[in-house]
C-alpha cells in the first residue's frame, strides 16, 4: 500500500473519530471532506489526483460516487487494517 494512501486513510479515520467527539468546526469539516475526496480518488484504480483536479464539477461528482464504492470495497477487503486505523484514531483523539 502506498504511503500517500495510508496517510489519507489515517487522516480520514482521525476525522471520523473527531466527529464522534462532537461537531467539527468549519475549517475541520472542510479539511475532512476534502481529505475524504482524496481517499476516494486515491482508491480509484485508473485516476490520479492530478487528473481529478482538472475535472469539471460534474465529472468530479461521478468520480466521487465511483470512489465511494471503491472505499467500501477497500473496507470489506481490509477489515483488520481498517479496524486498526479506527482504533488508532480513537486512541489519538481520546488522548489529545
């Protein structure tokens, strides 16, 4: 697994753990939303972040939907790793 994808996923799980503690402020919500879009693009087998950045809004919406399916598939294919990410993020947010 690429270090970039691992980083994006870990931040995603940190965002989820933070949101479980309470509502995110606007800056955090925008950051987390943007990161999750990056997760979905990074999991897309034929798309780069650079290509995504050049797309129209309509194209990005389509890719976002496809990327969500890839994200859900990744969770199912990697239950142990996703649980490790979730638990690590929860520990970090609990001890912050």
